[in-house]
């Protein structure tokens, strides 16, 4: 029996590795299709038919086939706020329980999508496009992906059961209940029953919120939590017939050409990160600052802003900038608090275009991604201008306050490199610095769309790192595409499940009721904005920005529009608020990234970050009083 289990386990593992490889092929194909579209238009003055459709097909198939591989690699987002303080028995019990519910969701999704695919195959339904393909093929990717997820979840259940089998003990149930997994499985079942009672007999909204929060705190991946609760809620509210809509909702959530730029921007950022471009840019800014007291601090802010523009991810940027900059700052005698603060403040990744945040907002709110990129330029410049002003004022008034000893060292160490090496650094850095200009300039001038800009940025990153700088080999390039595929899959699956969950909130009329409540109670637009900001900051203490956006935006966006705010302006405002949440105790994710990489105590990190949080709040007030800061640039694009 053990040999059979090992054989099956190894077989499933190889299949998932194969889907990981296939996912990379799809991402490479996606980059190729879109880049070819740009080259064909500008070099050969022709439009190659079908590339638009092939890009969308690739994204649909990639989203569902990569999900199980990403789960195997433990890349899907989970909330470990509660689990970090629990015993091994409690973690194992909750893990088994959430995995069983995940089995139920993936099983239902797989079975219903299979029936839909089979019906489409029999009726020979084709996609309506320049390159029509049997729709059954695309729908089958949902059922196959769900089946692979189902198998991987079973593997995880067996793995947890075997690893913690000594904690599943009926004999010592009452004596050692605090570390007994069976006890916590019972607690979980009681909590689920309580949630169902809330939904069925007390208040549907309260019950749904309780179920989501409970499952997230128990460690269930975000995409499985939203998918399960959304499906359960639709079944309870409207009956079994609504379950047939779940695969359709999943399919439509990623049938979007603008969404194809998301994985491409991620991959481009990873290639540029691994190609050591960020290190060269940091040295470049250090050389400009030379022996200035504030030079290393300003260099950290600049390089943080640069890489944010490339990667669009706060957490990824924080980890990279902390690893590159903190040792330099500490070796130069700067305080741990100010060193942590400049790293945390500079890595507000989703505020600086082009970023994933604007892409998600554009897709969910049905807003122009290109105009959102333009809307984010001046607010981001304003925030970083305030950062610079803060450093200049502090170093001018009391420069000794920047250093651990309380006084300025005799000399800040300069770059000890030869002139030839400096010239090389400048050349390499300028290649990297050109990337955001290349993307934003191309979009602003109408040379290419955001999706085409993302594909060209991938090509640009490959040419720079592989052919010119030669910091990456072709073999490594595949691994970096694989990393990008896993991160992209994580976000895309959250979008899929959020679409299902959004259908539930739509059926419950939450957004409609909120709009009616605000209108009837005569709450001012300013108070409405303040309440939404408080909710987002609180959620930002516990969840990542992408998850918050796909959960809350379908509800908050209609409310904000009804209050009379501009959609582009709110997109920038929304993203800045989310970034504040990532820097806010007790669970600001970026704070823990800095702590993990520096081993500073949390009090020191929070103390250093506090001024930068205040600067971001100040920027929000300025943006609220002068919305033209966000809307002026996009208005020029309309002319």
C-alpha cells in the first residue's frame, strides 16, 4: 500500500512539474505574440490577424493549468496572523479542515466545468474571434486545472496527516486538547456551523463576513476562501442552478486582453531584479550623492522608487532594497530607525506606474490602464518629493540625529572604484533607468498599449540582462520565467475567485444598499471617503494589496462614483491608502519583511517608518484638496 501511495504521489508530482513547464511556455508565447503584434505594426506596417485572440487564449489556459503547480510550490497567499501563535496540533487541525473545504470547492468547479466543456464539444461551439477555436478546449482547462488542484489538495491532506499523525490522538483528547488536532477540527466544524446559522437565520452579510474572516485566519489560501464562500453563498441564496454559473464566472474573469499585461510586467520585473540592475542603479545614485550626509539615504529612496516602477510589488521591492541598502546604511553609521524608514517609505510599489495595482484597478473598475499610469505619475512624484524634503530638513536642522552615535562622522565613505568601473556602472544603470521611461513614454505617446508595453518590457529586460550586461544566462532565464509564472498564477487565481465572490456580493446587493444608505442618510462625500480609507488601512494590516483590491473594489467603486468622485483620481487615492496599510502595525507586511532581513527590533522599525506614513497621509490630504494632481496628466492624453 505504501509503495502504491509513493508511486501515485511521484506521478502526480511529475504531472504538476509538467504543468509548471507548460506554464512557462505559455508565458513565453504570450510575450512573443504581443511583441510580434508591435513589430508587425511598426516594422512591416501590417496587422497580423489572430495574435490578439491567441494572447487571450494563452492567458485563460495558463491561469487554470498553473494553479495546482503554484499550490504545490506553496506560493498562494495565506494569512498566518493566527497560525503563528498556535500549537502544532492546532495548525495541523485547521490545515486539514480548510483543505477538506478546498476539496469540496475544486471538486464542484471541476465537475460542473467538465459538463459545460462536454456540452460545448457536442454542440461544436466556437469562439467568436479572428482565430476561432473550439470553446470546449478553453473550458476544459478549467476542469483539468480543478482536477489537478483536487489531486494536489489530497496530497497535502496526506502529507499533513503523516507529518503530524502523533497529534491526532483520541486517547489523550481531554488531557492534551491544546495540542490535539482532532479537538481543533471539531472547533473548526463548530465555527462553520455557526457561520451557516448566521447566514441562514440571522444576517447574511454578517454571516458571509464571518465565514471569510474565519477561513482566512485558519490559513486557507485567499483564492480558495473567496471561491468556496462565494459558491456556498450563491448556492444558499439562489439554489443549485446558480452553481452552473461558477465556471462561467471563472472563465470570464480572465477573458481579458488588458489583463495579459499583469504577468508580463511581473516577469519583466523579476528578470531586471535577478539581473542585478537594481544594485547598479543604487551604486549610480551613490556616485551622484558622493560624500553628502544625506546621499546614501536619498540613494535608497531613489532606487526604491526606480525598482517599484519596474516591479510594481511592494513586498518584493522591500525585500530587495532592504538586502541591498540596509548593510550600506548601517556600515556608514546611520540609525537603524531612519535606515528602516527610508527602505519602507521608498518601496511603495503600487503607487508608482507602471504597476500591478493600476492594472488590477483598471480591469476591475473597467478604467483605462494607460490613463491610470499617467494619473499616478505626479502623485508618486509628490510623495517622493516630500520624502526628499523631510531628509533635507532633518539633515539641515540636526544632521547628527541621522546617525547612531548622535553626531556626523568625519567623512561618509565614498565609492572606492576606479574611473573605468564607474563608467561601467553608469552605463549599466542607465540601461535600467531607461525601462520606466520606455514604458510610460510609449504609452503616453500612443506607440503601444499597456499590454504591448509589458511585452516589450520583457523583451527589453531580456536583451539588457542576457545580451548586453550578460548577468543572466539563457538557462537562468527559464527559472525566472517560472518564478514569474508562479506569482502571476497566484494573483490571477485570486481574481478568478474574487469574481465568484463578487457575484455573491452583487446578488446580495451590498454595493447598492451602501449607495442607498449614503444617499438617504446624507453622509457627505468627505466622510464617505474617510470611512472607506479607514476600512482599507485596517485591511492592509492583515492582507496584501492585491487581495484587498479584488475583494473591496467592486463594492467601494460604485459608492465612490455615487459620491461624485473621479474614477481615475480614486484609483490613485485607493492605491496610496493600501500602501499605508502595508506600513501600519500590528501586521504591516513590509515591516515584517524588513525585520526578517535586518533582525532589527519591531519598535525601531515602526519608529523609523512613522514619519514616512505621516508623509503619505499628508499626500492624501493634498491629493484630496487638489485632485488635478492626478487628473491633469491623463487629460492631456485625451487631446
